[in-house]
């Protein structure tokens, strides 16, 4: 179903939007899709086990401004990236462990922890005097190689961020479909009691999955820093809605046990093409958000018609 929708949107955009097939537009769309696609990896894994990670936009924003502050303080860019991605993973691991301990209350836990983390990082960054944050924005010298990694102005014609996304697509799908850990996530999302009987650790799975979500959110914040050229605390705000929308539109169940990242990739591409079409018709940002919101309603109704795996065991 998602594939049919994507083809229909591409056909509509090609016939109604001038320059839809231009190389510049295609490259731009792939770059934007790669940002959303990488952030959606964690959301997909969380959905497969019956959780949601609402901390993604906050971790993304914290990594974005935190990396600038580290580099302004003399930390090398490579080490700074390792630090913020590693901290993102640790925050995610805490979210997963606590959510599982509280019997799956991931919505409340991740929203609270995410807000706390972003607020704390902004406080720490603001202590930097003239190099601190102002109005949510922090300026600093961004290395050229970080900027080039997230833009399409590159010698081989495509942004390295897109190639990174392609590599992560392959790795994620292989892990989900061809490893014991990946299959255990489906089992856990389908029926936790049955999964426990075959010695699948719910606590460990939730911890690892949310750690991946935190790390990929932080990585997205790094990539967006290269694209925009300055740190902004609110850069992750759109990803709260769009990561969930991509998972839903692709066809992955938000209550666990059904779907996969390949479907989420289709959801990411659908959202990217749809936003290109809406922008081509010069609709306001508010109108675009309204249309995207209404798109979720029939999608949920469509996939809700299929019985959940828990009801089939």
C-alpha cells in the first residue's frame, strides 16, 4: 500500500510541479529524507516492541547545540561527535530501562527526560559567556568537512549523509530480519508473555532499542548542524511528529510486533515527496502541517483493520 501511495505522489508531482525531476530538487529531497530517515530508525525499533520515543527531538536539539559548544571550547570535531552521539545513546538507554521498569510508560518517560535534557544542555551552554546560547541559537565555526557531509555540493554529486543513510538502511533491515536480536523484537512486540517464556529479556531489549534511538537522534542533530551551519535548540521540533508519521504511513504498528524499517523508509519518502508537492503549491507551513496531520487519520484507520499479532496467538 505504501509503495502504491509513493508512486502515485511521484506521478502527481511530476505532472503538476515544474522542476520536480530537476537534479537539484532530487538531491535536496534525498538530503532531507536522509535526516528524517536516520531519526526514524530508532522510532521504528521502539514501535516494534510497543513503545514510542518522544525524546527524539529534544536529544536531537541537545546534540546540535552541544556539539557547537564543545567545538567552541576546543574539543576536536571528531571527538565532539563521538561524545554527543555516545551521550545520546546513554540517554536513550536510560529512557528504555526506566520505561520498561514502569511497565512500558515510554510516552511519559521519554517526554519528561527529553525536556529535562534539552533544558539542562541549554543551561550548560549558556554558561559560556559570549560563546553561549542566545534565543536558542549558538554560533561557532563549523568545520568544512561537517558541512560538506550534509550538503549535496560534493564532488561525486550526492551528499555523504545520503550514503550514510543507505548504509544504515541495509544494516537495520539485516539486523531485524536475519539476526536473533531482530526477531526477538518482533516476538516481544507481538506477545511479551510468550517472549519471556523463550528467554527474551524485555528489559535488555527495551534498553538497547531506546539506546539506538537516542544515538540516531543525536547523529541526526550532528548532520543538521552541518546543513544549517549553526546550532539551534529547536531544530528537532519537526521530528517529533514526522518520525511517528513515517512509521505509521509506512505500515509499522505502533503497538508492536508488525512492520519494519523498510516500510518506514517508504514512509519517509512519502512524507518527503508530499512536502515537496505542498511547497510547490506555495502552501504555508501551517497548511502543510494540517494536511500532514489529516493524512495520519485514514492511515491509522487502514492499518487498524488488520488484527494485531497478540490477537492471533
